[in-house]
C-alpha cells in the first residue's frame, strides 16, 4: 500500500502587518525586511524563549511574538534601571522591549535589538 501524499496547490504565505497595537513591530516583518529598521529605535513585544546571562553585565532574551517561527535576540546591559528585575526572568515571561536594531556581531543571526 503506497500512502504518498502530494499537494496540488502551494500554500500561500499570509501577509503580516508591519505594526500592531502600540506601534510595535512584528518579528515576522523584521525577518522579511529588516533594512528599513536598522539603526532605528523600535519596539517589539512577545514572550521569552530563552533567557541567559553572558556575564555579570549582559543579559540576553530570545523573544518571539507568534507572528512567525523566528525570534529576535534582545541584548540588555546592566545600565538599564530595572536590570536586577530583568535578570530574574525565566522563559515564558512576557516583555515589551524598546531599543535600537543593529547588525549582529555574532554568526548565525543578522540583527540584534
């Protein structure tokens, strides 16, 4: 018995709104076309997939908002006024992040916030 499944019509990609409530940029839009946002202050919202401390002065949150499977890496340094509260957060915590979108210095990703 051969149970090979084929799809006759391709799956259409749904359009993603650039901004949603509160002028936040959707992460899917950043991954579609990040160039217009580079070196600009933007706001993203979502949930933490991972939270990790690189050293005592830098904390990293991988944020996703459900608009796509990809995420954005948010780098937070210890000069933030609420840094002590942020470093206690765990995966699943919700965030509203505002910062400058910059080219990532590390391999494997194009940009960081």
